[in-house]
C-alpha cells in the first residue's frame, strides 16, 4: 500500500520548490524541448503541452502518440486550474481521504482528470500562471518527467 501522506508531502514540496521568477515563450520552448528530449532518451511516446494564461506556448505529440492524449491534457489542466495544485496531488489527496474523484458530481470526468502529469507553472510571489502537462505514460511517470524537466530548466 502506498504511503499517501508521504507522497502528498513530496508533491507539496515540489510545488513550493519548482517556481519561476519569470516565464516567457522562450522558457516554454526550452521546457517543452527538454521534456521531449527526456522522453526520447527513454524511448517513451508522449504528448506535452505548456499553456500560460489560456495561451498554448508549446504543444508536441511524438510519433505514435494517441489522439486521446490531447484530451487527457485538457482534463488534467482543468484540475490544476480548479484546485491550484498539481493534478497528481489532487488525485492522491482524494485517495488518501477515501473519496473517489470520479464520483464528484460537480466535476464531470469528461472535463476533469485528477491523474498525474499536469503541474502548475508558478511565478514566485505572484501565483499560478499556467501548466506544463505530460500525457501518455502511467500517471507517476507523466508527473516525474515534468518534474525532471522543470528541475533542469530551473537549474
């Protein structure tokens, strides 16, 4: 059995740690390309999306990616926008509390997916301005790929 409390603490720390002082189209390009590079190095097929204030700054579906991945990205991004937390945190938090996210009547599954992969792009002392989202792998892997790329770009 997973230690949900420990995982929630880790995810909270990542959200606090992985923040930008500024974010531009060039930053989005560097981050998106880093994610694609990491996926290629591992022979993984993903779709990646970076959206800031409702504007898509980067979107790439690798050869062999499913068309469904774009919809998963939209649904994961809706979770970040609604809860102000990474999509993985929201899903794990519900599991930790014994609540099925999919059963929440005011959040239809057709529009919300509390699965790992969407991470808030946050400006320090300002707040969330968008998302970086990976889709195509298991949720923990989607999340981990975004985190590794964020760490590399912020280094």
